[in-house]
C-alpha cells in the first residue's frame, strides 16, 4: 500500500514538473528523441533546442526539393549518394525523410503529449496520436528552420496517395473477361519477364501453396487473342439490334419475370402454411420434439432461400422495366462509337467491354474447345 502511494506521489510530482517547464517554454525532457531532433541540438541550460547549421541546410534542401515534386524515395537516394549519415548514423530511408517532412517542429511548432505508447502484443509496442484536444504547445522551445508556408506546401503532395504509372506491357485488354473451360479465370503474364512474349493463361495451370495444378490448358498469345476479340466486338456493335437482343435476353423478359415472381410468392405462402402445421403439432404434442425441430429448421432454410430468390427476381424486374426506355440511347451509343472503334484508347476499349452484354461479346457455343469466336485451338472462352 505504501509503495503504491509513493508511486502516485512520484507520478504527480513528475506531471507538475513537466507542466511548469511547458509553461516556461522549455522542453519537458532533454534527452532521447525528444531533445535531439535532426537539425537541432538540445541546450540543457535553457531547456530549448538550438539550430545545428550543418544539419539545418539538409532540412531546408529536403523541403525545397519535395516542394518541386521529388518523392521521399528520390530524396533518400540523393542523400545516400553523397554519403550523408542519417540521424541514427546509417543510410537514409524514405520513411526517415517522410518523418522529417511531417514534423511541425521544423516550422517552429512544438507539441507535447501528442503521441502515446500502446501495447501490441508480448514485448511489442507502438505509438499512436492522442486526440488533438490533449496536445500541449510549447512556445519558443524550437526555432523554425523553414517558414510555415513552405511546410504547408509540402504537406499537400504528401497527403495524396501515391499513384505509380502502370507500364503498357502489364495491361491486358481482356483481363476479367476471359475464362477457362475448367472454370478458372485467365490472366495475362509475361514469359520470363520479357514483355515481348505475353500470354493469357488459366490461373489453375500454376500450382499454389494450398492446391496443386488442376488445369493443363496452354497459354494464348496476347497479340492473337486481343485482336480477334476486338474484331468480334466491332462486328457486334455494327448491328445495334444484336446488342439489344442480347441485353433483353440477359435481363429477362418482364412477362417471364412476373410469372416467376408469382411462383416464388406462392412457394413462400406454402412454406408459411407448413410452418404453422409443424408448430401446431409441437403445441398439441402429437409429434416428437426432435422431429418437429428438424422440420422447422428445414422449412426455415427453404423459406430463406425463397425470400432471397424473390428479392433477386424483383430487382431484375425493376432493371427490365427501366431497360426499354433506354433502348434508343443504346442504339445512339452504338452508332456514335462504331466509326471510332479503332481510335479508342485502352481504357475506352475496356469501358466498351464492360457495357456490352456477355453474350454479345462471344458467339454462343456449347463447347469451350470449339469456341467459334476466335477460331483458335484453345480451352478458353471470351465471355
């Protein structure tokens, strides 16, 4: 009990001592990472940081180069090329550069109680930000190395997600539209990292850690398959009526959907009656409890399936009801782009493939082996 009381007293004195130093513009701690930030040296006499000129030049250059558009990776690479040691004496890492560019002390703003240590597991800990209302500003503790405008200018690109340009040779037009006879999707790949030899192959032809190879289909050259697939798309778009017919087939006729919805509603009504009979048997104790429970479980399962199917049908009917007024727009769209198909960009071609119904992108065939769409000996089908 006495030891616990003494710990509380020590904690209270420590908190009051830190509050006094903060109020006087001094850092609460003068050792460790708090006092020895890169670009500064801690002055024990004043309790404040002083600028280290040789390191301040590096800090200023980092901010100015980042404002011109250089990434943290390029900045770290430059510092390592001139063999300038990092704050810990090792090579610079992009994360180290990012931490410096994010740190507000370099524009003269010092926060205390900004982060807290959180236990993760075992001996592992991490640091997370506290609510901003708990932060304390220490006025005059750190002189600015860069002005506030430059600091805020640098934050804007750092807040943007990094978008890396995708090389053309890694983009595949039919990715997501091609499926093998075994049921697995086909994806594009390069042969031994050579962009000249690009193929589509079924993902099941490659063994995984959790399953063996299950498909023996051979790969198809990208140049062969994509050219024939796009020729088929061009042929379909030349006749808007074919597109409309396939769209109607895909979404289903409104009359047929209405009939199926009526059947689904009748099924749900029948299951409800069966459930009531089972409950009545359970109430009057004319059947074994376990048998009744099994029957109720079966009925509930069928009822859930029927409700799910009914909701799906009603959704399809709503789409079908909106389709007919859009038929003329579909014709206008086909007429508009059919003379410009060869001028479309890669992304525009992908959009066309997304818009067209699956059946209109391939001639229907019962056999994947004899896919008439491409006239190639393959197990793959374009859908």
